[in-house]
């Protein structure tokens, strides 16, 4: 039976570590590290994420401001807000909640965020630093996965790692971070042939696709570590009228074979927010020259 990787307690422990560092920053500089979150439109899931990020900031002493703009806001108005936040001395981290409405060019908005304040790590400058093996502010979800892997204490150097999914937000930066951990990294995606066979070779399997139950138990190498990033809501049934949340891996099958596995929910998700807080503190420290 696999060890269940408890992302909630790992995230809580990281937040406890951050608290005194946040307090130290405030003592040195007379103000708290500040995160500004931009939300355009009223997507309910985005609104929940943004609210949670604000609550968690406050819980560890980071000042968080939320800028909620109507869905019909022009791209120029969003760019103007980003420019103001880039210039604000109280703001050290800027997070643009995705997805943006279709009339706004997401790439242009993300490119406008100062790389020094890019706590999501999506700016091409920070993606570039990561790609040359010198991460600055790394994307929160894959960075959280690395933290979970390191906390397990299993050796990563020289191990075969497979990342399923190549998104800019998760898969690609995940592969880069595993490379920095000296893994032998393979990236699979929607066009990959023989996904099952690729999975069977992986000592470390990270799945970020968004298809419930894509990865079956007999695809997993016995003793592998499985990190399931997927978050999928199943159709409602009698027991769960809102629909159950599951990952991309068939958990019951996989946990019979793997050495360790993240549950969904309660695995990667909580770590993502904790790493956002860590990035905000680090951005503040770097901007202040600490
Ligand atoms: P995405 O849609 O941008 O990318 C999905 C990737 O999966 C693509 O690269 C695609 O090539 C690949 N893919 C699609 N079908 C495939 C198949 N049949 N076989 C192999 N690869 C296939 O998604 P994303 O933003 O990377 O998110 C992936 C999942 O992770 C989603 O379920 C999302 O909700 C979840 N997610 C979770 C967190 C978290 O904090 N836990 C954060 C971000 C995303």
C-alpha cells in the first residue's frame, strides 16, 4: 500500500515556516510583503481561488489586495492596472488570475507584469531563467510538487521521471524543475504514443492533464512515486450532488502499486497556494535587497 502524501499538512508546515520570515520582513522594512491579485470577470471557480489566496495571505501576515474588474474591462485598462501595481512600493507580487476573458490577450498582460513581481512565474523572463537551470520565481504548482517530492526523502538524482502534460503552467516547468533535480526527464502529451509503456518506466510520475482516470494502476511501475496534479469534477450522483473531485490517476488502483501517491483533493492543490505565499515573500525580499 502506497504512502499517502499529505499535501495539507505539508502546506501548513511551509506556512508555519513562512510566518516568522514574513514578520522579519515587516520588522526590517516597516511594512508587510504585499500581493495584488487581479480578477477580471466573475468566473465562480476563479472567484473562489482568489478569495482563498487572500485569506491564506492574511493568515501568515502578507498584505493582500484584490482588484476585481468587470468582464467587459478593456485590455488597456488591465494593462494600466498592471503598470500601476508594477510601480507600487507596497506591492511585491502581482497575480493575474487566469483565464482572462477572450477579448484580452493573456500573453500581452502576463508580459506586462514586472518579472521581479511575477509570483506565478509565467513571465517569459522567469520561464527563461528556469529553462537555463537558474530558477527565480518558479511556477507555484510544479514548485509545490518538487517540495512534496523532496519532503518524501526519496532520491531523485538519476531516476526516470515522466511528466504527462506540457502546459506552460504545470507540465513544462515541472519537467525543467525535475531536470534541475538531476532526474532523467521525459515529457508526454496528447500526441504521445504508448503512454502506458512510458508510464511503466517512470520512477517518478507526474500527471497534469485534466482527464479523470487517465492513468491506470497497471501503468505504474511498482514502487514509483505518483504526483497527481489533475483536478476534475465528476458528474453529480446521489452521494455527491455537487460532483466528486478526482485526479487524473485511478487512485485506488495506483495506491496498490506505488510507493507514495498524492490524493486529490488534499495533495498538490494546498501546496500550490503555500508556494504562492513563499514566492510573494521571496519577491519582497529580492526587491528589498534582503
Ligand atoms: P492544460 O489543458 O493546459 O494541459 C493539459 C496537457 O495534457 C496538454 O499539454 C496536453 O497535451 C496533455 N494531454 C491531453 N490529453 C492527453 C492524453 N490523452 N494523454 C497525454 N497527455 C494529454 O492543463 P493544465 O493547466 O496543465 O492542468 C492540468 C490539470 O491540472 C487540470 O486538471 C487542472 O485542473 C490541474 N491543475 C491543478 C493545479 C493544482 O494546484 N493542483 C494547478 C493547475 C492545474
